[in-house]
C-alpha cells in the first residue's frame, strides 16, 4: 500500500515538475507582474468571488487594483489573470492582434461560441466583415423613420403610466430599445413579445452571475449536469420564441434591397458562409442582448442624472427648443442629430461616469508587452474601464462629478483617445455604436420634449454593480412631469 502511495506521489511530483519546466517561461513572466492582494496558495483569489455576493464583484475587482498600481496579477486556481490600470496599457491590449479573444472561462457556459461576441481568432474577423455593412451611416438613414416611431410609441405608452407618479422606468426603456433593434437590424415588426424578452434577459442575467461564483461550472460537462443549466434553458425559452419568429418571418418574406445596404438578419441568412439556423439564432441572441440592455442602462442613467442636475436638463431643453422642431416633426435623421451637440455631450458624460460595460476581459494568445512587463499567453486580461473613466490624472479633480461640458471639443481634445471607452476601441469595438448613439439622441430629444424628471435619489449615493453589464445598484425611480407651458417646442 505504502509502495503504491510512494509511486503515486513520485509520479505526480514528476508530472508537476515536467509541467512547470515546460511552462517555465510562463511562470517566470507571471512571477514578475506585481500581485494583487487577497490571493491564497493554490486557489488564488477564487475564494473571494465564491464567498461574495454577485452585486459586490465589481467593487471587489476595482478595489483589488490600488490607485497607484499600474498592473496587478492574480490566480484563479490554474487560471492566471492580470488587471490593467493605465490608458497606455489599455491601448496596447486593445490594439494587439494577440489580445482579441474573449476568455472561454467567462463566456463559455452561457453563450454559444458561434456568436460574434464569442467567436475568436479568424472567425471573428470574418463575422465582423459580414456584419459591418449593416451598421453603416447609410443603413442608419434607412431605419430612421422606424426608430423615431418606436420612440414616439414609448412616449405614448409611458404617458398613461406617469401622471405625476414615481416609476421605475428601466423596463419600458429596455423594451423600447429592443423594439428599435428588432426593427432596424432584424426587419421584425411584431411588438407582442418585447416585454417577455426583456423579462427573459432579466432572469438570465443573475444566472450568469451565479455561475461566475462557481468556478467548477465553467467546465461545460459539469455545467450541463447542474440545476443552473436547467434554469438557463427555462429562461431562454421566451427569448428563443421571439428569435425563431424573427428567423421564420425573414425566411418567408424578402425585403427589397436598396443598393448594398442590407440588414443584419439578411446578411446572416444570405451569406455564403452558410450559417445554420442554430448559429443564426445564437447571433440574434447576442445582438438583442448586447443592444437593448446597454442602451437602456445608459438612457435610464442619463434621465436620472438630468433629474439630479436641473441646470443640465434646462440646457438640453433649450437646445431642443432652439432647434425649432415643429410639434408635428416626423423623423429626425442621423445628420439632423448633429444639431444637438449638447445632448451628445450629456450622453457621453453619462457613459463616462456609468459605462454600461464598466469592465471587460480579453485572453492573450501570445506574449503581449505592456509597460515594463510581458503578459504571458493564455492569460485573462481585465480592463476596468470605469477606473480609467474616473481617473483624476486624466479627467481632472472633478472626475467624479457630472459635467457634460468636459466633452466640448476644445477640452475633450486634450484627453487621450483610449481614456474614453464606452464602446471600447480596437477590433472588437461595439459594432452598433453609431446606431446606439443615434437611438439615444432621438430618445433624449423626444423624452425631454415631453417630460421633466425628478428623483429622490442622491448622486453621491449611486453605486454600480456587475450584471454582467454594469447597472446602478439602485432602481431608477423617476417622477415624470408631463409637458407644461415650458415644454412648447417650436413656439
Ligand atoms: C449604449 C449602447 C451600447 C454600449 C455602451 C455598447 C458597448 C459595447 C462594448 C463595450 C462592447 C465590447 C464588449 C467587449 O468586447 O467586451 C460591445 C460589443 C458589441 N456590441 Fe455594443 N454597445 C451598445 C449598443 C449596441 C447595439 C445597439 C448593438 C447592436 C445593434 C450592439 C452590438 C454589439 C455587438 C454585436 C458586440 C460584439 C462585437 C464583437 O465582439 O466584435 N451594441 N458593445
């Protein structure tokens, strides 16, 4: 018995020694990178996330990297990770061809690896090439009538609800953003499932967060056997009901193509890359998730900030009034939104303070040089956008306050390009950013034209959480005051 034990120990030790020797460069590079606090031998920082509540993951992660640290490293069991903290290093990673991939550990259990958010290496480049044509300015103009109509529909809907009451407005905005995406990118017009789909994603998000606290579930076979996997299947059902309808309706009815400008769904259905229905469904799943939640988070935070900063709300209103839009204006084109520079600054300042994606991750496929260090291959790289967005050395002493004027061209040109990353930059920058900015501007114009907002929430008390996008911890409770004599546009 003892002989077997000795053989076992010697074999395991030798295997470990061989493994370490083979990967000696990896360990040498990893050891050089300063360590983040809290890690334990063997398990690293796994215990911190296993014992914390998901709402605390973001503050824990941000706290780990101290203000004066430029880079910090941490192990999660056998997975090595680093967190960056300078604009220069963000730029290095986001522009490196060796750092385009999404970490499998974080994405695998929930998203199909055939969808654009998750496809890595060469397939990602091919998928972007396929989908880019449906996100051009030309395409935006094609969709402008429906985008405007969708938002007006939202204004009518909340008219009935508001009436001086305090309401949580997030879900209505999310349903409106979803409607916008389904129409603009998926040629789909039936709004009967909007709220069901938003609710489906609302139920889906906490399940993703639960999985992050259970590292053993990152192995697909374990995950498939888990209770969580069945819960995920259940919440995906209403979302897939909608997705299947989108695919079916688009298969049977062909929209007349105008020039080379085609919607996302047509690109997916007609491509020579021959995607299966399952692959198309996964792609739609990612698109409607990535588009409606981020836009709704940014817009609801923006309205909250307007309620807290009356001087800004007033300036927004003045801009709309001076644009001399008539009461009957039908639709504002993307070009026309250029006459609302202050609204654009307000939206950008909102996303600086409360970026809908406050932290994201990449995985290295080869060594990547950042500052004085080399990040080894197969390392997860954490990019805490929120820290860069609130860095006083970059944005000044008032980095923590809401001041849209910092986006005035003269002032903003002094800010390094990679210091403002609501849509990220580089090869994986948000494919929908032009559409998102257009949608948000039209939304704010219509909203402020009709309502003033008030809130009891206090700016200094606002906290963010990972969901896994980034939302405010507090529900967005707003009191909507319907148009008064102050709100007569074009008079
Ligand atoms: C305010 C609104 C939005 C914000 C703040 C936002 C932000 C982002 C960010 C930060 C990423 C990069 C994530 C990462 O790589 O980790 C991203 C990717 C993506 N976004 Fe957006 N987004 C918004 C709206 C939209 C819209 C409207 C669409 C589609 C209609 C969209 C579709 C996508 C897709 C497909 C990706 C993956 C791109 C890739 O990996 O190549 N997003 N978005």
